[in-house]
C-alpha cells in the first residue's frame, strides 16, 4: 500500500501547493435572501471579489486565505462553501468517472466523517440517491488509491448535522460534500465551516428559542448600530443581541472564538491562519466606551447572559439589570438618544404571541424612549403597530424556518 496522500510527504506537499494553494477558487457564502445584501457588503469589506448572487447566497473568488477570512469575519452568513470546477454529467457513469478524477486526497480531511448530499433538477440523472452514490463511490475509489480509508457519516436530513463539538465525529466535524446537478451541469461544493457560523463559540447555554447570532447581527446592522450611542437590549434572554452589539461596536471578528472545518484540511496553512487571528485581535478597538444595557426580569436568564458575555470577553461592555422592561426608564440610568432592541417571548416561548404584551411594550417605548430608535421582533406583523407608535418600516425575515417581522421605529418627542 502506498503512503497516504502520495509516495512521500514532500510529494504530497507539492501536489497540494500546485493544485490547491496556488490557485484561485470560487466560494459561496450562504445566506437567507433577506441577508444577502449585508453579506455582500461584509465580503467586499474584507477585499473579496464578488462574482455572482446565487440561490445559495454570495459567490466570490480568491485563494484559500480569503476563505479563512470569510469564515473569520462574516457576521450574517451561514457557512462558506468551496466550489470545485463544474463539469457536465449526463449519466451516472459520467458523473462517477469525472468525480473520480478530482484529487479528493488533497481536499478531504483525515479522520473526519464524510456526508454526501445531492440536489438534482432538470437533468438526465433524475434522482438524488444515484447521484450521491456515484460521487460517494468516486470518492471512495480515489481515497483508497491514495492509501486512505474513507468514512461516511450515516445519511441524515440536510440540516440535521452535528452543531457542536460534542455531537459527532472528530471534534464534532462532518465534512459535507454537496452536489448540485442542474441541466446536466454538475457543481460539487465542500463545506469549509463546520458548525453553522451563528455558533460563535460563546453561547454554551440559552434560555429557550434563542435568536441566532447571525440574525441578531443583521438586525443591529439594519438599525445602523455603530457603537457610538447607547444600546438597550430590553428582554435580553441569553444576551445574544447585547453581546453581538459589543462585538460590532469594538470591531471584533465573530469567528475568532471558534474552530473551523478548514483547519482539518490537508491544505490548511496554519501560519496564515494564526497571522489572520493576530490581525483580528489587533483590530479590536479597546478604546471605545460602549454603553450597553441588558435587561431581563428573570435572574436565571441574566446569569446565563453574563456567563456568555464573559466567554465572549464582553463582560466589561455590558451592564445587566434585573427588571421588567416596562419598568425601565433610560433617563434614570443616564441614557438618551440610543437604540433599544426587543426580542419578546413568542412562538415556542409564548404560544401564538401576545398582542397585549406588544401593546404594553410599544406604549412604554412611546412614553419613555422619546428621541430613541427601536427595533422590535414579532411573530405577527400586526403586533408592531398596535400600541400608539408605528414603525417606519417592517422587515420580514425567516428565523429557524419560520417568518418573523422586525419593526424599526424612530420615537419622536411628544
């Protein structure tokens, strides 16, 4: 049997340098359609060349280090995929033959379970199962020829993959190989991220039905949060909005506290990654004086939020107040002219929502937050306009597969 990856380590390194590291690749930052514009701006900010908006999200090009940066810096994306060169596949045999030519031993991580998923539309190959099996067989043949033993994860639904280090595989990772065949054209993509990008690494506990960090960051961006004015998270729960605000206010990279799947790849450039992490730490603006208050009536929720903030190194930026939001008056705390964000309990936490609760919230905003801006999340659009104040705009977005509505307000003085 040959030595894994080639005849010797130097030969493997040369092949990786030639076929992977030295080339410009195409990537996709996946995002819900409502977040694509923000995701695009984030990519352009790190110098990515955006080439297309697709069904998956934002397509961009660059070398592998750009993929590292995207995972490190994107606040609103779900994950980053690496696109392999497309090819025609009009039959299962053709798909197998062409997939078997891909140098899988240079791409796939050692010791990490592989999961192959297929999506087929308007093609001679009509079903996902034979398409997935053809690529799986091609991967197995190529790896075995290289002296490697492939391990495939059990087939699971598309979104039912491990979400954290304790759940499966080597350090919790599963290498997803995604196949899309449309009009007989095949694109194979490799997940570079691992657990979804909303899993920043600081929230180990939550208070039930938590807001995803990616959506929290998107709401703050839509509200124009920049760290220069006060922010009140009026029903903070596990502290997600307050912590995301602290990170955004200081310019902290959202991926700097977690691990990524690309770190397991044979092509991983550790020195490059450590350099990017150092640059990210240097970019944190520690001179900013943030005025962030997290409020909740539940003492247990505040303890969880404070623990999460400590893990996020944001404890010094957030003041926690135990109180019902309806009793909080910003002037009593020396705060004025800021942003108040509210994620009231709804859905799982409060079946069907509570219109009267929203009326109380909106009346309190109108009475005590004059001169502020507000962003309020609701399961039903009508809840956002029934308390004496009306939103300037309402943003409909999906969260956890369900639509939610975010009302943005400018609260004028009476």
